[in-house]
């Protein structure tokens, strides 16, 4: 399988984990970089000895497409440039609430970009169904209760973009099923969903190891794409139009997905902020050199003033602590509108449909 022209793509390599060591051995025998691409939709069960791949194999997390990649962001504002120059005032492409809902239901799946709007939600539904029917078992050969996994997915979707504990997920599932459920079972099921790249954590941010600001340690749990959360709760365009609270959390996930893509492409990491006084910030982007920026996510422009005040309060708090580093960027990402600008107080206001890496 390794013989022939390169680069060679070995898809679903986790089905035959020995390929990892075979690639590592082949790389040691000949010079040249980029000879193999190992792709897979799940992390494998390590049976036997697998070389770490250090110095030979680099790991890259592949994600659904961002709005810029799918052509739904005009790309007029560079994410990386925000940390160098404040956003200039400019008119951006107009975006309606209905468009944002459509993009959320469709998701960032390449095969879904040209699908009819009425059918766009079917692909993520089918994806979840296939995971429950096939991939859950194939990942480690353990039979798990599909009904309970479906309930877990619904609970995760209902608690999307929040700090949700295992006990809350367990309570949701027991209320729906009327059955007792062990906490270890819930943790095992969540772990499997993580290994299948369906959900991932947004870790909590700490401004400095020596800072006096006491921050929470709990992570936010997200689906990797908003369309999966929509599919898990069976939402439709009509229902989301009439339930702005639910759509607000899904819109936050849409923005978190894109922010994570842009941040990781630039070498930065994405966190969230929550301290012991209840102050919360939706997203923190931290660079390897310690610089960081704070981002609040709001659906409409009527919420921008409130979001800006939260960001300014966080910056003021950090300035009172000599061990903390103040944020270099304060930014409100929003949905419905058509303008990017920097406020007199220094807070940038940018539509998510204007952002690019």
C-alpha cells in the first residue's frame, strides 16, 4: 500500500493501525517530506505498540469549512490583522436572520454547499445516524445503547455553548428515559463522541499563573459544527425563527467554529473566560507569546453595547492585577448587520460573515 507515487493518501487508517508504524518505518528509510497523508474519522484503539510519530508524523485536526471557506463570508476583515491594527470602518455584505439560520442548518460540510435548502438538514442527520449505527461500535468493538446515545446527543445540543457537567447530562437523560444511569456510563459515552470528533471542549482561560483573578476551570462543550446540534434536537428553520434563545446558542457555536479555525490556522488557541464573580466572555484567543484578545458573540446589533461593556470591564479588571496581562483586542462578533468598525472606546465590532483567517 505504501509503494507508488507520492504523496499517498491512506484513508480510514485507524481500521488498520499497523499502517502507522509502517509509514513511520518507510519515512525512516528514505528522505523527503510530505510523502504520506493518513486520514481518519476516529481515533484508533491502540492494540500493540504504536510509535508516537514524533519527528516523523504531524497531527492536524481537520474541521468543517468556515464561512470564509464556503464562500459565505466576504472576507473583508482579517482575523490575524485584528491583533495588529484596529478594524477600519467599512460596509460589509448584508446578512439576514434567515440567512444565518440557513447557514447554521447547512453546516460547513463541503458536500452540502449546493444542496437545496429544503434538504440541507438531511446530511447532518444522516451523519449522526451512521455514527450511532456503525462508528460507535467500530471504534472499539463495544456495544453501546443507541437510545441512550441519542438522548446524550439531545442533551448536549440543549446545553450547547454552556458549561455543562456530567451530572446535568445524566439528569437530562434519566428524566427522558425514566431509568437510572451511572455517571461513568455518561462519561464513557461522551468520551466516545470526542474520539469520533463529534464534540470537543473549549477550555477555560487563565490570564496568568500568578494572577489573583480566580477563574473557573470547567470547559464548555461544543459540537464540532452547528448543524449537528440542530440535527440532534430536530430543529427546523421555522422553529428556530420562533425560538431566538435557542438559535442564539447555535449562532454562538457557528462563530466559535470559525474562530477556532482561524485561530488554529494562525498558531493561536481558543478558550472561554469565566471567573468566580460570574463574569463570562464567550471566546478568548491566546497567542504563543502570551498576547490575547477577548471576543463576545451577539446575534443582533441591539446587543453590542452590552457586549462592549463586558469586554471593557474585563480589561479594567486585568489592569488592576500586576500579574495579569491585559487583552490587546476587544471585539464583538455579531450576525445580523452590514458594518465593521471600531468604537471610540476601542472595541471592534465585526460581522462573522466579514471575517477571514
